């Protein structure tokens, strides 16, 4: 038997080692950081290089994050939602006074210690959950046909989380494919306080319905720490998002963040198990399309070592060019390259 003094030292050493092990495991797949929305952990309506971070992590860490639908308890009640179904977090964040210029409630920002300007931040979307059993769709004043359709209406859409469908109306069920409409980093300092609505080189309100669980988003880093924010949860959306909203809902996602040094990127890019996706955003649809197609050609030249002409030809015969959304100030276009065409030699 060990002397009492030695026993105390061993116990102390064990506790110290256990504490160190616990600290090392925080942010792991088994023990992710938890980031919940509150009046002190959301950025209301902007991506900004000066926004104070609410969580510091390292490259490789996992974070389980909760985002809130963009609405108010009053608007939801007016649309027919029982008050007891409003998330307490949505009530709590109404206390936030520093808002704008956009309207989205974004959880964050998250500061990634290794991220520096010129790096690429990889966000692996490990899982997405639906924490509430409803969403809504609302016709907004900036919808694609807002000069023709003047009715302003919000519809509460019950979500069946077992069957993964949304009950839009009697006889109409919408398959659910939840994704975060807005995922981005701070834009360059000179951009100032960027409205959360228009997507751009920092990502942000991309509204790309391909970014479901299992997808990976790559963003260029513009400032130290990156300052990642996330929100605008969607249970389902059609390409175009023509009335300005999808099935808007709250989400919980498990994300992993990885910083890549020496890997340059000009615009957001994504990868799914079956596609490589390039994106472009601009106020003009033609300009956005040019960006997305140029970025796909760039990918094929850099990653597949094709000539510019061959990359252009391959884009024409194999790549689908889709309208992402038409309603966010900057419209979005994404080009989808099927991985299956690259057969093993």
C-alpha cells in the first residue's frame, strides 16, 4: 500500500491528467462545443469584421450549434402559431438592440484561432436536426414577383419529423431536406457591416439547398479568426426561393471546422458526396452565372489539370448550372459537377 503522502500525489496527478484529457477532448466529435442562441450569442442582421466573437475554437474542432428562425413571436402568433410553441430562445433574443442592416438572426461569430486572411475555411456539415415541429413561409415585399403579387401572407407549415415531410396544405406534402440558408465569415474590413441578406465572397445568405448534412462548404478567409456565423434555417426550399422565403425554421447542426493554409479561393465552393459545386453572386444574373462558370473552369484546371478549353467543354457537356436564389439583393447561381464522370484508371 502506498504511503498517504504518495497516495495524495497520485490522486492529484490523476485529477490533473483527467482535467487535461477533458480539456483536450472538448471540441471533439464525441464532445463538441455547444453554441446556443441568446441575447449575447447572436449577430442580428450582419456579417462584420468588428463583431466580437462568442466562441473561440481551433482548426479541427466540432461545434453543435442552434439557430433560430427569422421572425418574431408576434408575427408567428398572428399567423396562427400557439404561443407555447414559440422557442424561449426566440423570445430571449428579442432583447438584442444592436440590429441590422439585415434581418437574419445569426448564431455567432465563432473565432477559429488558426484562420488568417488568405486561408480557406472548410465547414463539414456532419448532421442537421429539426428542433421544432413547424416552419413558415411568408410572401415578402422583395419577392421575385413583388411587382405583380401584392398580398403579404405568412403560412405556418407543420413538420412531420418522423416522415420528414412538411404539410403545406391538405393533399400537399413537401419532402424535408434541412439546410442552413446562411453560413459565412466576416467580409473584408473595407466592406464594413455587411447586410445579412446579400450573399457575396464571404458566403453568408447563399440559400443553397445542396448544403444538407454530409456536404462541405469552403469559404475564403478575409480577417484573422474568420468570424463564422450561421442561421436562416430551412426545412425545404425550391431553387429560386421566389417569394423570398423557404420553409423557415430553427435548426441544430453539428459542424467541424478545418483551416487550410496556402489554398486560395475567391468565391464559396462546396462538395457533396456526389457533386463539386461552384457559386457566383451578383446583382445581375448574367454576372453571377459568369462567376459560377468561371469558378468551375478554374476548379477543373487546378484540380483536374485540364486546359482552359477542355474545362470549358467539359462544363458544357457535364455541368448543370442552376439558379440558387433570385431574391437576396445579390442573386445566386451554382454550377454542379458530378463526381461520377471521373472514372478510375
